[in-house]
C-alpha cells in the first residue's frame, strides 16, 4: 500500500485501485511493504495510479523523513515568515507563503 498526500486529502492506494491522477501537496508519502514502512517527504507533484496496480509518483522534491534536518526546517520557517511579514508585492507574498507551507509540512513530518 502507498499513502499519498493528495490535495484532496490523504489517499491510500492498494493493488487493483481504480486508475487515477492526483496532485500532491507538501506532506508525507508512505510506502507499506508488509510490516516495513518507508516515509518520504514530498513537496509537490503528481501521482499516476494505473489500472494494472502500478503507481508512478512524480515529485518536485522527495527526501526520506529520517534525513530531514529539523534545525534547517525551523530556520527556513522563520526566514519565510520574516519574508512574508516584509513582502511588498503579491509575488513576494505568494513565494513566502509557499515557503511557509512547505516548511510547516516538513515540520509536521518530523514531529508527527
């Protein structure tokens, strides 16, 4: 089974799943093989679930959760929060908000 952080909510994919395309949001993608679970943080992308029980995950960034540096996440969250507070254009605000969203999801991945 694979659990995907889709924009519509967490989505579990088992063999025989209906063919689907799902947009990914920042969050944890987990791969379950028996009792073994591997967790990856994905920043965004798409999941293509095929009718033949295969799934392709296309992620902009993916990193094993156990390799995430919590100090870097906290620094990034603080930096992007500061950028949002000082942003003067809509573009600066949007870029800062994306940074906050990704770093907040990273923080949730390592604490949850």
